[in-house]
């Protein structure tokens, strides 16, 4: 039997109630992970690292595109005065450069996505550490994240997780 997150939570709450734990004794909280991700200082640092790492390759791609555009403009402008052989040479050069640029763009995208996913994975691990640390420090019985349709402000501990994450980054 496969239990969805909603079913697991419902089962947990039912078991807690059946075990004689009253609602007043059960400490439940909610964490908006998307908001934590958005405001985490580690996210800004990761973005800076990615920009620094990939900026030279991005500039090279832009340069390749400008070179191709320049050759295309030259071909369009000077076609009437060019010889057949020179025109074929420039057309072949443009085609080769477009092929190289497309390959470089694809490699760039793949490498960037892989690194971004690595950074996101590391950040998510840090967020989980912060949530667990907060849950233990403040004796929560249950902290919920995704799939919550409504959470009362009294049980929303997102800002406290953000503070915990900031202390973990130092």
C-alpha cells in the first residue's frame, strides 16, 4: 500500500489522537520551503558562484553570435561584388560557426543546469538541517512543508527556519 504525503499526515494525526494525545499537547508547525529558498543567504552566494563560473563561457557565446551576425551581414551586403568561390567560402564558414555555436550553447546549458542542480541540492540539504534543528530545539511533534493548503500564522515557523539557516551559514 502506497501512502501519499496527505495520507501519512492524516494517519499520524489519527494515531496521535487515538493514543490519547490532546490537540493542546501536540506541537505542529509549517515551513514554506519556497520562501526559505528565496531568502536564504546561501542562495545568493550560490547564484554569485554560478555567475562567476559561467560568465566567461556566456561572454564567449555572445561573441560567437556577434561574429556570425557580422559574417551574415557581410555576405548580404557584398554578395553582388563577391566571386562565386568567396561567397561559398563565407557561406560554409557561417554554417560551420553556427554549428559550433549551437554545440557550445547546448554544452553550456547542460553544464549550467548540472551545476545549478548541485547548488540547489546542497541548499536543500542545509534547509532540511535547519528545519530539523529548529524542530528539536523547539520540541515540535510535526513540521509540515509541501502540500499544505492553509497554515495559521501561529504555526508558520518559516521565519524561524530562515533565521536558523542564517546562523548555519556563518
